[in-house]
């Protein structure tokens, strides 16, 4: 495999291959991390060694296994352990040795149960080291491993330097949790990497394509809306440090994480306006990306969908009262109009204005007459002149595909999304070679415009059929339909009345909905009031287009209704008769391949165009397999550019040519340059931290077991003397709780953690104390499906002290807002007849739960750290739980016959009120399903509990009618 390694690959492997050393490897993305990892695994792969691969995703496991097979490791190069393996099968797999990939949850559980021979494990390889924290499962695994094996190696890998720049000393924190003392850093500007990749001058053709004027207008409008939204967000939350929320940072991938970091601790205090502004930022970021990737018709449809969603409540049909603030400024109106002009231009005949509302029905029917020239498309309504502006990159992409005449060339086109990939496939399949450069894709755009017209007509039909509301377009439409049915009016007159009432309602809202005052500034976003609704009758921003959208939908629906219901189709046979079209198919359509190709076989050796989506490390294998001569980077991707550099250095005889395409002065260019700068700054910061980092010498990751069992007692006992206990504290944990951080923290305090499959409860602290742990989302879901009542019923039946633990996440507020009108609830004097408490609220359900189970105790915990302290206090002066008894609790009455029929058990699980935790309990109480059906309600409630028993009995006796 030496032919697949560059010089810097070899040096890195030689540096870290020694099994007696442990280190962290941080390398820039796209430089061959998977190749380095697989080469290292191939060296360690042997029946005499046991190497565990941790924190690998399912796609990474498949890619690593396939690459190891190509390197000659055989079918058993990588063994993957999943939940499908039982305990005995995993034991045998560990004993066989080799390289095994296992999930963190399964490995931690097996280590606690001593199923993994830790003293025989040669080492651990941890992927995605940037995700390691003091409460992560990987840190838990390393601690368990080092307790029994001090000689094995630990090698951690990561290619995400940007994630190691947040917090105090992030590099040191990661190395401390993994028990590492050495870190190797390999940025793109590393001397060895530069020497290997820059030996030959790259053959790169940079194609900087300017945006069209309309695209530029939309781009500027989005920036204005985004700056105004950010300014309003900062103004509404002046007490928070939101300096990182800028338009420049909005272009990076981790912008959402930055927003969450600032707002998560106070999310329950902010008002609905702040939450809406955060959602608007996501919408505007998507719009910025869609402007460069969506075609003109798709972008216009998306914008109309946003306007429609902010104008009408889709459930009630009434007009929405709280619209997105950015839609109320002038820049949003400029954006909508520019997006529409990219698709088509409407004349007076299609656009229904106020003067046309008073015309006769014959004038409306004139829209159906065919007075267009012969070249006009037959399905196009009168008054609609298509523009169908194409993306500038489409015409630019034709050049590298047609300028290469060598029949053996393979052209690889890389995109960032599957939607763009499908879009390019359709563009080439319907390309018109005889058309001008800017109109070669007019056939595809015309088809999409036809689909858009039919979508607008369906939208109008749905609005007319929606139930009536107080206000809004649907109510006007339904009112027109009702009056029309009574007076025998035609469909055209019904739509006329609907449009008239909608416009009248809009005028009433505009004039009376806001106080009078001066109009807003002509430069939206220039002041802190940019997102305030514009005053005046003609200043409603993008929402003013809602009435025009309804009129347009009415006209299109009227036109389609006159077509006799015949489907609107393109004349594909006429296109097939075009000789230019047939010639084009021989070049491109004949060999267009997709990621999900429906035909399997050998790719022909003539000129082949392959369009693929970026797939991280799998792209290295793609380049190695197809060996393309020409590579078109349709959308900039820093990671893939480096993979091409590695591929070009490994295959110098191919003379690879690269076409780099980017929109000039666009957010696409800004994102690409920002990603390069962010990565460079991250590497520089990490290098400086490593240079000033003190060596971790003699620091143990955990207190010794001897210190753990020596506890400080009260000073009343011999003046504070020490007493040695017979055994350390022990907590039995349900194996399904191993995904949380609590088992890790409990083990760090010296508690023996025993993971078992429990029928009742999540944590057994003593023979009398059982705890059911719930996070806030899980608590709400358990209340909704009734599962919590069953769990509390079982705990109350088998333990003296049942407890419900409600745990919050650290530095994250999950409580919903208490008040609808402001930040904090208003204090009101209590009233005797106050009946505002809802039976469906969480507080009411908690009160009913405690009333139903008087012995149940509710514990509130602010974080997993607090929970560990609570458990320590609860276990004081109590004996340790017995694992065998804990497993049998809830299932002690079940039959011991292991040959019982599985079908009745599956049938029981499907009955409401019976779950996987109480099914064995039910099978121990009744002998058959027939006996269960014959039981009275009281007896069923005695077995299952009040609520689950009622659900089960009503389902058996009444079915769905209940």
C-alpha cells in the first residue's frame, strides 16, 4: 500500500506507530486521515492483539472496513459490534482478538461487567477527539481502561480544529480526559505537507462568475434583512454578550452553535419575539444559500411559501397576527419582486387589480383566449411573459464538458447537496445546444414554470376549501363560494368576490392596525427601528404581496379550469426529433451517472460525466476508483480541494485539470474564505496552547479504591475518627441509562456502577430506594403516552421509597416561558374563583401524579453533577442493593418455562397500557389472553395500575370507540 501513501503520511505513521506511546493527532481536513488510520489498524490487526476502535459512526465503520479489505486485511479486517450481538457473543469476539469497532455505550457496559479483558487489550483508538469532555462516554471508557491496564496505548484522532478553540485551555482538557501527554499537529501549512503537495504546479482553472443584477439585488436585500434582524436581537437582549452574532459569522457552519451557546442559559426568560428572531436568522441563512443553488422558479416558490406561511394560519385559515419582522421592511419587498422578475413578468391581463374587480364575467373569460403568437407555449396563460433566468454557473459548466475531446476522459462534477446534483442532471438531459449561452436550459426551466403554475392553482384550490375563519384570504374565498352558490355565479365571479374582500380586509388592517406616523427610512436596517412595522398604507414590506399572490392564483386557477382538465405536458417527441438534441445525448445524457444509479455494470470507457455529492473521507476512495482526468468543483469546498491535491500528487501521470467555480462577491466566496481563515486561526491558537501547556505528570484520573472506601464520619465519633467500610458504595443502573452522563460521574466519585437490565426503575440505590430518572423532554413525552404512570405504579408496588428524579441539562434552560406577553410572569393577586390552571399543563400532571401515589417523592436536579451528590446523600446509612434481587423485581411472578409461546407475548405488548417493562408482570398474573379479557376493570387496574389498567380494559371491551 506504499503507492497510496505520500511522504508526510509515512512520517506521521512512523511517529505514532509505536504501541508503547500514546498521543493525540490533529490534522487538517482532507489530508488523508482515514488512510493514516487504516494503515495503522492494518499494522495492529493480529489475533494476538486486541485493538478497540471507539466513537466511529456507521458510515465510517463501513468505509474503514472497505479500505482495510483493499489493503489486504481480508474479510475480518474490522469487526463491528452492534446491539444485535448478545453478551456471550461479544465475549467470544473480544477473546478472538483483532481490530474491533464498538459503540461507546456497549463498550462501557461490557467494561463495567468485566466482559472485556482489559488487561489483554493492546490499546484504544478514539475518533472525533474534539467531542471528548469530562462527561463524555469516551472519557469514561478511558478511565475504566486505565484502572486495569496501565501499559496499553491510547491514540486519539481528529480533523476538526475549530471545535478545539472554545473554553479555557480546550486542548489541555481533551488530553487530560484521555490521559495523553503528547499532541501532534499537522495543518496544511506544515512543512512536510507543503513539500509533498506542492512539488508540481497545479493545473487549476479558476472560473469566477459574477451574479446577475437581479441576483445581486436579492443578495443585498438578504444582507439588509439579516443585519436588521441581528441588530434587533442585540437590542432586545442588551444584557447578553452577543458580539459574536455578526453577519460575517453568519456565513460559518457553527453559527447556530454560537447562537445556542449565548441563548441556551436564558432561553426560558426571553420573549417570543427573541425566539422568532432566532428562527428568522436560520431562514435568512437558508435564503442566502438557496439564492446560489436553487433555480429561479424554485427560489420564487420558496419565498412565496414564506409569505403565505406568515400571512395565513394553515390550520384555521385566519390571518396571522405575529409575522416575521424582516418581512415588514422594504428590503424584503425588493427581494420578492426581484425573485419574481427572474421567473416571469405579468401584464394587466393576468394581474387582477382593483379596477378589474368591477368588470363583467366576459372580461374575465378573455383570459382564456389564445391571442399569443404561434411561438408562444400553449400552456402559458395570457399576460404572463416568461423570463426564466438561469443560474450563471450552468452555462459556465458546459465549457469544461465540451472543450475536452479525448474519448477516454472522465469528468467528475462535485456538488454540496443531492438537490444540486439532480438539478445538474436534469439540466444536461434537457440541454438545448442550439440556444444561446444564457438560454441553454430553457426546456428545463419551462417545465419547472409549468409545475409552478399548477402548484399556484392547487394552492388557490386549497385556500378555497379551507374552513372559514374570522379574517384572511380563506374566509373571503369561502364567503364568495357561499354567496356564489346562492346566486348561481360562475367560478370567475366567485374568485372576483374573494379577491375584492381580501383587498378590502387588507386596507382595513393597514389603515387601522397601526398608529399614524412618519414613514420609515428609505434605507431599511439603518436604524434600530428597522424591524418595526412600516407606517402608512403603502408600506407593508413583503407582506403587501400576499394580495397579489391570491389574485395571481385565482387567475391561474381560472385559466387551468378552461383547459378541459387535460394534463399540460411537454411535447417530448418533438424534442426527440431535433438532431441537435440527439447529438447532445450521445455526449452527455448517454453516460450521466448518479449516486443512486439504477443500472449496474461496467462504465463505458468513452467520455463519462459523473456528478456526485461531497461525502467526506469516502471521496478519497471515489477519486482512487474512477481516476478522473477533469474535476469540476461546482461549489467551493476546502476539504475536497485538499483531497484533489493528494490525488494529484499520488497520480502525477494523469495530468489532472481542476475547474474551480465560484460566484464573485457572493456569500459562497465569503464562506470559502472564512472557512480557510477560521481553520488557520484555530491551528495557530492550538499551536500556541501546546507551546505554553504544562506537562501533566503524575496526575491520576481517579482516586484510588482504598481512598474511596475510607469515609470521613461525624466528629462525635472519636473526635472525627476514620472507619473503614467493608465494601465500596454500589448503585445498580439500568443498561438503557448508559447513554447519559450520570453513570460516568457516579463512577468518578468512587461508586461501583453495575449496569443491568431492570424491569422497575432506572437506578437502585438500596433495597428500599428506587429512582426513575427523567429529563425534561422525556418527562413531557412520558406524561403524554401514560408511560410514567405505569412506572410509578410498579415502583410503588415493589419499593418502599419510590422516587422520580427530574434532571435538567447543565447550562441549558428547558423550562417553557411562564408568560405569553413578556419576559417574566406578572404578579397577580390570587382569586378565590381563579380557574386558569390547565389540566394539560405539566404542573397539573405532576400534582395529580403525587396525589395518585402518595409515597412517591419528586427530586429536582439542576445537572448530572448535582444528581451525583444527591445520590450520595440518599445512600447514607442504607445497605447496598443486591443485583440479583434487583433484576428479579417486577418479573418474579413470571413463568420459568423458557419454551413459552412468543406470539401471545407480542400480542400483549401491542395492547395499550402494557409495555415492555410490565408485560412479564402481566404474564405472571394471568394464564392466557382470554383470562385477561374476562377480568373486571378493578382487577385489571390492580395488576397494571389505575391509568394503564383503564386503557387496557377499555381497549379490550370497547376497542377504538373508546
